[in-house]
C-alpha cells in the first residue's frame, strides 16, 4: 500500500512539473517539456545524483512529518517547503545570476572580492561533507561544456576561497548551458529528491518510531 501511494505521488509531481503523463522516462519528458532535447542526458544525471543525500534538511523534515502518523503526501509537502530555502533548492538561481553578472567582466576576481566585502557568502562553492570537492558536481559537469562566464567565476571563486564547486554550481551551469528555465534547478531538485524522500518515509513509517529529538539547556543557571 505504501509503495502504491508513493508511485501515485511521484506520478502526480511529475505531471505537475514535467507535463502530461506519458510512458517516456522522466528525463525525456523534462527535456521535451523544456524543448531542449540535447539536455536529456545531463537531466538524467542530475535526477539520479539528486535522488538521495542521507539526512539533509528536507529529508529529515519529511521523515519527522510521517513519524507523527501523517501521510506520505504531508511528508512530501514538508520536504518541498524546506527545499524552498536559498541554502537548499533555491541556491542555483543565485549562482547563475552572479556568474552572469561578473563572469563576462575583465576583473572577475576583484568584482567577486567586492561581493564578499559586502558581507555575502560565496554561492556554489564548498560543502561541509566534501572537503575535497562534491562528487555529484564533478559527475554532472562531465556531461556538458562549462559556459565561459561560469569558467571565469569558478576560477575566481577557487582563488579566493580555496574551495571546490558543489552540486548547486553544476545545476546553475547546466541551466545556463542549455538555456533551461530559471527555475530548472529547483524543478530537478524537487523531482529527483522526492524519490529519496519517499524511500526514507516508507522506511520511517515501517519502523513505527516517532522522531523526537531532545534539547539541552545551556543558558544561565
């Protein structure tokens, strides 16, 4: 019953984000929906790479939700709400805007230093789980040529931070390379990660346990 519900949920999400329900694989549907047939293989890679990432914030939110006895749909909605944060699913549009803004200039590193001087963080670079670089990013970047402005941004960002790009950078570059809609990164994140959410939620429901973290007071006595 849980697996059947999960399949229905995924089909509904796919229809909402990738057009009418057909028998073609999801990456083909998305490529056709965006009228970018040459992007089908990178889209497929992105969906696979985004499917699961252990207990990230959106997955944890989904698991917590269904652990209360709420439906799988409720858990997916919790995951989607969490995905809307600029440090999660909405990261790639910010990277694309910055790369487009400074990547065509003659003084990219200086412009990026000015950006950081205003108290901003460096989007698309570094990941706390991957000090040597995000393997998801490397794998996705192997499927297309990096646009010139993203090459310039990456070189400057590496020089200033010493960090490697993450999956959000790859999604932004992919969106620009194939002229996908600005929200393509979020769409790919939502569709790919929903598969992982559903698997996690089925496991959580099957366990019968309610997630209840404890807090420790560390203020004044």
